[in-house]
C-alpha cells in the first residue's frame, strides 16, 4: 500500500524511488527585474530584444530558441535576462493564460529583457525546463485562477506567484522529465510546421491550377465557362428550427461542415415531410450563413438533414473538381462580391450562388485535378490525426509525470 506521506507521480523512471519535496516557488527561484517597456519603444533596428506580455500570449510555442525572434528596442542600461530564465505574463484577458510562461532555452549571445506586464524568474535550485513545464500543470493553473484578481483583465503579482507550493524531485529526475516532454513538444512543432507547409502548397497549387498557368501534359483544350446554376442544382435546408430527437436522422449545420459529424437528430417523419432533396454521395454542402463559402464533399450513403445555413449543390460536373474550384481564390472572390456583409450574420442568397461563373475543362482533366487535391487533403488529415495523438500524449505525460 502506498504511504500517504510519500509524494511521487503516477509515471516515473525506474531508477528514481525517493519522495518528492514540497517547496514554495520563492525558495527555488530568484525574482529578477522587469521593465515597463511598451510597444511604443520598439525599434526595427534595435539591438536589444524584449518580451512584452502580449508576445507571451501571441506565440504558440513559448520556448525561445535561435529560430524565435522577438521585438527589438533601442540599447539601454537594462539588466539582461540569462539563458534558462522564465518570463511570465502577469496579466491576461482570461484566467486560462494568467502567468503563462516563456523560457529562454537557447539564447546565448542575445540581449533579452523582460518588458511590460511580465514577471521574470531565474531558477536557482530547480531545472529551468522542468520549471517551465511545472508552470503549465493543472495544479499551477488552479493556483493562478484562485490567486488571480480582476474583472475584465485578470492579473497576478510576483508576491502572490512566489507563494505557489511545488512538488519537486531531484535535479536529475527533473532533467529526465523535462527532456521527455521537450521531445514530444518538438514533435508537435514539427507536425504543425508540416501541416502548415502542406496547406501552403495546396494554396499555391489551387492558384496555378485554376488560373490555368499550370496544366497536365496532353491537355490543351480551352476551359469552358458557365454559371454554377447551369452545371448544378442548388438547394437550401429547412428554414424552421427542428424538433430535435436523441436519435434518428443526422441534422447538419454550419458548425458541422469540417467533419460532417453531428450530435443533433430529427425524426424520420420530419425528414420525410421537409427534405425532398437531401445530400447524397457526390453532392457538395457549402456554408452560406455566418461562414460563407466553405465546401464539403459528401462521400457516405444514408439520409441526412441540413439547416438553411447550408447550400446543397448537386453537380453535373466532377464533384471533387467543383469542390476545390469553390475553394479557389477566384470563386471565393465572386462569393464575397455577392455576400450580404451588412446582414448579421452575413449571408449569401441561394439564387446568387447559382450566378457565380465557373470555368472547367473536359471531364478527364477535371478528375485528375480533383484527385491531386484529394491526395493533399488526405495528407493534411493524416498529419492532423498524428498531431492530435501527440498532443494527447503530452497531456497524459503532464498529468502523470507531475504531482
């Protein structure tokens, strides 16, 4: 039976057996100087970098390395931070990001200072990277929510922050834990960058394909132009708020467009009464109210209902080609011109969707074009799944490698 006086995490490296110690943050770090440097002091050619609390909230990755650049200010008599220092935002518009940390991990040779609304800490008897991850645990977030003050903008003082009681192991174990989580963090960043690169590639290929500056070898015939309403049938969903059921026919709206998954259902009777036309394989659903112009291809069988915020497009050309034609900049520009931006929420009328001009090649070229973009989308989805798994792994480690 586990001794209640022994503090240890759920997951631990085999060689470590000793109980963790509980210490106040005050005894583990040195509070170093921050400056009230505002955005007005920034200079493009400045020689000193600084960390503004807005930058801490802005950056997705808060580990400062050689590749992460910071705003610069004019040289001054500032006390520079050191490699390993932690800088936290002492103000936030929500409780979630009070005391969000950044760590100077690989900043040798750079002069960096802590700016407006920051608290700077120098680890003394705690591993820097371990402290950085410790300040992102649920225990610390609970502490800042309890300790933070404010109504519209929430804040925490250095005095209160340093009262946080942390459970810490030996320095050797701290290092092992932090390096494991850092490796997962690096994998997350690599996958995020890969997804970003594939999306950029897709955007470029969309542009050069649909402006016809690039074509497959062997295709030279000019593209035809018709109105969307001439090459497809366009419908919208029910205008009435449905009578939702706990199960039955799936009911889709704007918020379901990315996955076409929903937890809303209507009865078979309501479906038969209100949906003479409904999405079938090869059809396209496109958002038209609130969000305008996001398309999704239907690739499953079965009955499905949809709200007025979605347009149902039943193409008479290749469905995949048309889906990506809708995503292209030229089509989106035509959508934008016809969208009622003064309406709240903004919307485009069904009849105006049908007036949008569409250029398209012969069917065999349509199919080849559609296949390229489907492959790119499949690659994005596969990497997004991998990214989600890595984030879940990090969450699990954060919950079980700290106490």
